[in-house]
C-alpha cells in the first residue's frame, strides 16, 4: 500500500535583530509556512498535507535556530493518527538551538484513533545559554464522539542535550492495557494528557506558575517539578478542551514570544 513520506527542515539567521529564514527544505507531505508576525521571533507552521498519519507513514521535522534568535514552531492543526493495518507510523523531530537563542516547540495536540500505532521521537540540542519551551499533548479519541481509543499504541521518546551533555530524557509507552488507562497512578480514566518542558531559569518560572495552579485544579490534574534548569509540567484531563484550559495560561508564561501562535486560539 502507498505510504506517506514527508521531510521539512529550516534554518534561521539574524538580520538587524530579527530572526529570519535562511534555508528551507520540503519534500513529500511535509510543508512549512511562515506567517507574518509583529514580533522579532520567527513563527513557522508545520503542515502534514497527507491529512493525518497511519501505519507505515513517516514524517521528519527539523529546525536549526541561529545564535541569539527566537523562533516558534507550531502545527496547522491537531495531528491525527489513524487505525493501522499492521505497521507503525513514525514522526521524528530534530531541533538545534544556538547560543543565547530561544525556541518554542508548540505543536497542537495529537489525536490517537482506535487501532492507531505511533512512534514519536523528539531530539533537541541546546548550545550554551539557549533556552527551550516544549510541549507534546495527546488526546485519546474525540471526546465529542465518545471515543477513548483504548487499543491505541503510542511510544514517545525525548532526548534534550546541552553542548553534547544529556539534560533531559524520558520515554512514554501507552499500550492497550486497561491498567494504564484506569489505574489511579497512571491515566485514571483521563482521555487527554500533556508534558511541558521548560529549560531556562526554571526556579523563577516555577514561582510565576505557582499562582496559576490553584484555579486550574477543577479541570483535571496537574503537577510541576523543578530540578536545576529544568521545569517539567504534567497534566491530565477528561477532554482536550479541559486540557487546553489548563495548559494555555502556563504556556503563555513560559513562551519566549510572550504569546501563543494565533493557531492555538480556539
């Protein structure tokens, strides 16, 4: 069967204090668009023209941000991982952030449909003084349709390094086991979850975010851990809408651009 293949990469340069595109490569279903903004940061929108991914599809994203630059990478819409006939879909992202630069990696949610199989990998290399705000959010089916995608499979691997030194590593595996979905120590019946990683002066960020956590608790469950220059946020909710209501105020506090991309606004 025909499978979708997509590759899209960009590099940036600094021009009179503003981050601008230097090189752009696109192949297959991977596309990048650059909307106009009113900030010095470069905003890039990643687009999968295949309309979703399924077993055997492969997409590779890449970006290199010049020293001193600011960039925001997001997606046009939620990515959809559809039922697989046997093979696994693969999405790989490789990002490099130059010295003193900041990158916001803000893809919209990935929706796992029943029977989907997705392996995802995020690799980020930070130079000295570089900072990062990154999120990956997952929705188990469409809440409005009563879906829960209980047989969806996900493997998600993160590796964040600074100057060749491993700074943050994690691996998430979601199988069709009922214990993963229902256990109080895991998803506890929630259908939406997200991880946010902020690499910078995380102690300062933790203080700014602490005041926002209390009013968000009725929407779901959320927790923050602060270790050195890493701030990690874990959030779970019953629906994608509830999850967004929880994490959007936190992302606004952490983003280098000071606001979220227009595509993030409901």
